[in-house]
C-alpha cells in the first residue's frame, strides 16, 4: 500500500557532496522492497515544483525510520540537504518495483556508482538478514563519493574502485580485479547510465542475470502521467511503476 | 448542509464540482491508495484514440517555474483495448468516469465516440480537440471555428450522452471557439488544455523535450486559465468546466466565481496525490463559511 506521510527529520549526516537523512514516520511503515523509491516533496523552494524521486537507502521497521542518501545536484536536493532536524519531509512511498527477491543459492554481486550506491545498502542489508553475504563493488570518482563505507562493510564483502585511486583500486568500475576473479550468478546495478551499460555488457557476454535501476525524469511517480517511459522490448513502459529496476533483457541495451 | 451537486446536463450529474483532469490521473486506479473516488464528482481518464499510439520519445517532461511541460503525445492502447481491458476494471468506481477522446482525423473521432456510446458506465466523453502534441492531430480542429464545428457536429450525430468539448488555449479568441462548439451541439465545454511552450538546456544547447515543444500546465497557468474561463462563461449558455493550475480549494472557488460550473484538477495531483479530495472538502467549507446553501450559488458570483 502506498502512503503519503509527513516524516520528521531526526538525523542528518553531511558528506560534502551528499547527505544522509534519517526520517521518522508517525505511523508504522508499510512493506518496502529494496530498489523502491519515495517521491519527496521539497518545501519553500520555488524552483522545485515537482517532487523528487529518491531511492530508499535504509529502513528500520521497529523505529519507523527511513533513510535517504542524497547527492546535492540542484535546487531541490540542495534544499533537502539544508533541512534542519525536526523539519517535516512529506513523502509518497514506497513506489515502483525493486530488485528481484534474492535466492539464497545465488552468488550475488551488487554494483553501485556514485550516489547509485544508495539503494544497494538496503538490498545488502535484507540479504544479510537472510544469511547471505553479497559482494558489493562500490565505485566513485574519488573517496568522497562513497559515504558510509563502514556500514556497507557490515552487510557484505566490499570492493572499491575510485578513478583517482584515493580509495580501493584505481580505475573505472569494469576494470576492478574482481571481474577476473569472482564467479557470480546475478548482478544488481545502480549508478550512472554509462557505468550501468558497461556492467550490462559484461553480464550479457557472460550470460549472467543482471538488473539495473533507471533514473528517468518523473512527474507523478505513480504510473499516471506517462512522462518517465523507457523504450523497452515491450514498447514504452513507465519506469516509475514497472521499474525503476529492470532486467536488462527487457531493455533495448 | 451545503448542497454540492452539479447538474451539467444530459444526464451528467456530479456529486460535487471536483473532477480530475485527463492525463494526470491515469485510470483512477493509480490513486486509490490516496483518494476515495466516491468523494469526487468524477474522473476523466487518459486521452484515448481509436488506434493505439506509442506517444513521443523520452524525454517527455521538463519542470518549469511553478509548472511543467509535457509532450507525452497521447500514448494509449486504443479505444478497443480500453473497452475490453480497462473499462471492466473501472466501471464499478462509485463516481462518474469520463473518457477523454482524441483523434488525428474526423473518422477516428466519430468511430471512437460510437464505440464509447454503448458503455453504460461512461456518462460522458470529453472531446480533446486541443492536444498540442500530436503533429497532424487535434490542433487543427481546436483552433478554428470551422474545425471545431465540424468535429463536434459529426461526433454529436453518433454520441447520445453528455458531450463535453475541451478547448485549447492556444487561440486568439477562445469565446468564439466556445460558441462554435455550443452551436454544434456540445453539452458543455472544459478549458483550458495545456499552453504551448518550450524549454532549453543552455549548457547542452539542446531542447529539454524530445519533440522540442510541449504543453505547459500547473500553477503557473492559472491566471491565463481563469481569464479564459471568465471570457467563455460570459459568452456561452452551456456549462463551463474550468481547469488550469488549480492546486487547492481557493483556486477552485475562483474558477467557479469566474463562471465555471465544475472544475478539474490536473498537475496538482502529482504534487499531492490526495489533493482532489481535499479540494472537494475545502469547497464545502468555503460555502459553509460564506453562507452559501448550494455550490451552484458560486457560479459566476464574481462581484465586479
Ligand atoms: C527512481 C529514482 C531514484 C533516485 N534515487 C536517488 C537517490 O537515492 N539519491 C540521489 O541523490 N538521487 C536519486 N535520484 C536522482 C534524483 O531524483 C535527482 O538528482 C533529483 O531529482 C535532482 O533534483 P534537483 O532539484 O536537485 O536538481 P535539478 O535542479 O532538477 O537538476 C539538477 C541537475 O540534475 C539532473 N537531474 C535531475 N533529475 C535527474 C534524474 N532523475 N536523474 C538524473 N539526473 C537528474 C538535471 O539534469 C540537472 O543537470 C533518483 C532518481 C530516480 C528517478
Ligand atoms: C502529463 C500530462 C498529460 C496530459 N494528457 C492529456 C490528455 O491525454 N488529454 C487531454 O485532454 N489533456 C491532457 N492533459 C492536459 C490536462 O488535462 C489539463 O488540461 C492541463 O494540464 C491544465 O490543467 P492543470 O494545470 O491543472 O494540469 C495532460 C496534462 C499533463 C500534465
Ligand atoms: S512519472 Fe508519471 S508515469 Fe512515471
């Protein structure tokens, strides 16, 4: 069931280019799948008329808390990053279809680039709760692009690449040594489009199942306006409703 | 107790003046987690054409100050698919379900209207003669008096229920177009559809929309819409349905005062999916506060 809820901002951690917001709901949370997102309202920002789609980064059902990891790219995200604790943040959530439910027998690799690492934390956490230990390949231009690495290490085996070598191996995502050494059955990706394409190419070449999370521009987030469509093998489909996570077989990649 | 009922004629009676605008509310199903549809006067479902349409390529929208541009391009699976697959799912809704019908030639409008005429639970169609996105489509009909007379009178011959004609604001004299629709048999007119606009990404020196131009909607269009509703309401005798930038009950009341008999809410549904219900409640509260026994007393009650 989708909800519209006024959350209270209870904790904020600033990482320079990004910020993590921990938000508490006055009522119990509905089921939320990894890879689903929220449409976040930005108040008092005249340039931000529409809501902003942001992935669910973490969920604590007992404490009725949702965390978001947000990169400051424009007016809306900068406004959210500047909120003070105690502020109200209205969200419509949970939206869309997330990553396929993990199968305990599979070796799963999660690949995140930049703020694309956001939904993978919740995915890895859910997998670790099922007794799995996913491998996480987290990639950025520089170390500052990869906040909360310690937290990721608690829920999976973390591998890192940065383009400047400031953390982990130096180079781009697909150059990491793990691609030569590890056998995987499934890859879940979220990040810049170019990176996702490169990973999808590897997956196709090796016949590995691969799911990617798209970031098409959205208006309603509910499958009502048809603004966010992706041209797939089934024609134009709404990313907000049938995605944002798609198996690459369904895309024209 | 305030009487909120609005009778738009030829069997179309609304529980209250609030409807949701075509293209912004899907088929209603997308909003049932947020809105009790039985609290609305009606919902107007997605623009539908006789034949399926893939619509325009992505990107289809651009945010603008207090509004947005879209060039969805009438993506839909066609009238037959609507009848076979969607209608059975939504015909039980406890509200008026109106179909927004569009076409790229006269024959398509007529055939589409004929097919919808037999659907029990669709009390009206809203004829979209104004969608600015379709290259050789709607635009031609909606912007000239001869064009609109032609399409409305042809559809009138085959369609026996309430015929609402949705007007384009991209014209010089909207009252003249509305009069032509009235004279050709329209039971009501709704306005405004989106205003033709454009957005550019200066950094990349590229248009933001795939087909360059698109339709502007949202709070920013309200003053234009209000003015047009006022002009049309003065000119015609049939009921006028007002829309364009309505975001709250006060906006809705303003349209009624300007002469609208009912209103539609579009883009505001994206900002608050529950807004339609809140507007209905707020209009009732306004009537109570100002001592109006019935909402129809608001129609054209502008003091000027
Ligand atoms: C399903 C989904 C999940 C997302 N999850 C996250 C997340 O967890 N964390 C996060 O930081 N961001 C996420 N995004 C991207 C985020 O929605 C945009 O960065 C945000 O809307 C930008 O708003 P703004 O007002 O700050 O920027 P604007 O002023 O609107 O734009 C600034 C710049 O950002 C670019 N931009 C705007 N919207 C998007 C978009 N949807 N995708 C890519 N670039 C965009 C613009 O082209 C422009 O160059 C997600 C997007 C989607 C569709
Ligand atoms: C994404 C989108 C899709 C639309 N699709 C249609 C459509 O299919 N048929 C139609 O008559 N109007 C369509 N419209 C226009 C709206 O119904 C409405 O006339 C317009 O948006 C102005 O009202 P608003 O400012 O309240 O949104 C669409 C508008 C938007 C934003
Ligand atoms: S954003 Fe409206 S349909 Fe996806």
